[in-house]
C-alpha cells in the first residue's frame, strides 16, 4: 500500500488494509479521536474478523484512542512508532489497553 496523504484517504484505505485473521474472536468498538488540523472521529466495529468503519463518535466504545491527525498519519505511514507515541503522550488510550496493543496489528500498514 502507498502512504496515505490525508486522513480521509487513510480512513478510506482501512477496509483494504484490514487483516481479518488478526481479529478472530474479538468483538469490540474502537473509537479513534483525531485532533488538530483534520480533526475527525471514527468508529471501528470489530466483530470476529469483520470490520465496519463509521464516522462520528460512539458512546459505548471498548477503547478510545486519541492523537493529533498528524501523529496518527505518521503512525499509519510508518514514520512514528505507536508505542513511542504512547510513551511520549502523543497517543492516548482509554479503556481496554490490551485491545490497544492489538489494534494496529489488525491492519496491513506495510508500504510499497
């Protein structure tokens, strides 16, 4: 996959990057809150290998990840390590932290 150049392109590419085998047995709603320029909120409904992406907030997320849109783009494009961003406070997680560790691995972010 090519690098995403904007948040909308990244969200549009998420279903193509989805690795269903990495979410087998997981049923959860993950909310991604992006701040700053290109601020948006998206919901990732994971249901035993299936993914449904919806825009906007949800009240019952199992996990909420918060980052600036720029930092999340950098994480997704392989320019910023997610763990390092978390340790630096640039990526925040609220809820199921075990799910937070798995979330990024559910997508193929390998770049061509």
